[in-house]
């Protein structure tokens, strides 16, 4: 909880003004493993607050193929139903998703990133 409060001014400095502790408390467990400073955590959190996502030029055409639409709709629905937005919750969702569709993460990882 301490870090969830402390990161807020850093996120606001990056332009996200409507961030709350309730938002950051879910992110801190994920971000703190890969960050050394609060500013680094804030920078890595921007993905979660962006309303408009810019794609790398050509990445959408290369990785977002029409034959994958149903697959990603299923993943989106599973993520929307996520009770715990933390590493364990995400791991469980992805594990079930991959097993259900009989695919390996490497087959869809780049598409998911895009």
C-alpha cells in the first residue's frame, strides 16, 4: 500500500491526472519486480492508463491476422472477467486460454503485445 500511494505523483508528472490509489494498488506488485525507482515504475505503468495506443508501423498488419480475431475476442473476454489483476491472476487466465486453444504462448505472444 505504501508504494501505491508513493507512485501517484510520478504518474501524474507523466500526464495521467485521474490516477487513484485504487488504480495503483493493483499495479505495484507487477511493476515493482521490474523497476528500481518510483519513476521507472510510473513509466512502466503508462501502458495501463493510455486511452489511445499507438502501434509500431506495420506491426498490426504483420501480427494481427484475421484468422486470429476469434482467439483474441476470447482472450479479451477472459481478461475482462479477471477477478485479480495481478501476476497470478494473469498467469491463470493465460494458462487456461492457451490450454483451451491448444497453442503455445510463443504462437500468440507478439500479437498480444501489439
